[in-house]
């Protein structure tokens, strides 16, 4: 009996040691993760401070709504831009359309990598029409898409939902009755099972 009790105490002690070492490893990992999270917060706040100290961003926030709309009316959206393109290259490409005030290449806030599109602001509104002629032209080996820049209306977003896809429930082509075709021309109501 004493031998069995001694073995039982040894097993309990070894299990406690294993639990203690596992607990110490978990605590160390949590500490490492907290350090990484703090570094990410510092990088993020540094990026936001840099963004707010950028003179172009400060100028944008000092503009009235009417001035922003006017700037948007003199701007074009350029899509499918090569990720290695520079603002100077885009300025040269669009310089034949008119005097270019500003070239903005959008980048991801966290990684800093370009998103693949840009905005070109011209001095004159007529330049937008001229720039539209560069739609579907080749720039750095890619066919670019050029459209007039739209003005965002504060408080109105187009996020979420089905984004107007007609083949989903509630799409822009939906009506009160939605059904599924059987293949013989008849429509049956939506159901999850047949």
C-alpha cells in the first residue's frame, strides 16, 4: 500500500511539473504576443501621424466641400496601374491632356504597397475630357482604365449587401417574387431543400 501511494505521489508531482512548464511556456508566448501587438500599435500610430503631417493631406482637410467637388470635377480615376509606377511617370503620361496639378497613387495603410489605381488632378476641367481618350491605352505594359473621378457624399456608402448583383436575393433586378427555374420554364419558390 505504501509503495502504491508513493508511486501515486510521484505521478501527481510529475503531472504538476508538466503543467507548470506548459503554463510557463504559455505565459511566455502571451508575453511575446503582447510585445508584437504593442509594436503594431506603434507602427500604426506612426503611420497616422505621418499621414496627418503630410502637407497634401492637411490641404485636403482645410478645403471646403465646394472646393473638394471642384477638385474632383478636374480629376480622373486611373485603374489597373502597374504597382511599380511612379507619380512622375503618370504625370508624364497624362501631361498631353493638360497641366497636371497633382498625382495621387493610393497605397495600403498598413503595408504601404500600391493598390493599383491613382487619381490625376488637372488645372482645367476640359483636361478631364481629353484624359478620357487615354482609356484602354497601354501604360507600363498594362491597359489602364480612365474614368472621371466621382465625388463622395459624406455619410453615404455603398458597402456591404449584395452590391447590386442581380442574381442574388434583393439585387437591383429583383421583384417581389423570387424563384428558381426548374428547367422547364416554370419557376418554383426559393427553398433550401428539394
